[in-house]
C-alpha cells in the first residue's frame, strides 16, 4: 500500500468516525426528546385521569342528591 493510499484510508476512517459520532449524538438527542414527550404524555394522562375521577365523584353526589329529592317528591294517596 502506498503512502498516498494510507493517507486516503486514514482520511476515510476519520470521516467514518465523525459520522458515527454524529449518529450517536443524534440518537442521544432523539432519546432525550422521546423521554421528555413520554413524561409529558404521562403527566397529561394523569391529569385527565384525576379530572375524570373528580367528575365521577361529583356525579355520584348529584345522583345521591337526586335520589333524596325524588324520595321527597313521592306523593302518597
């Protein structure tokens, strides 16, 4: 192998190293973004779940109030 071929090979190896580093960095950034999105979705889901539970609790109270009201409306003949 000539000196020129060795230099070309070293240059190619260097370019490949740079590309691998760029890919690695890109993967780390992508993973960080995905983790952040996942946490955001989980937080939203928790909020929705808590909101639904509160709504259901409110609905149960309203149903109980309606039952009491209806019991008071019963007319005996």
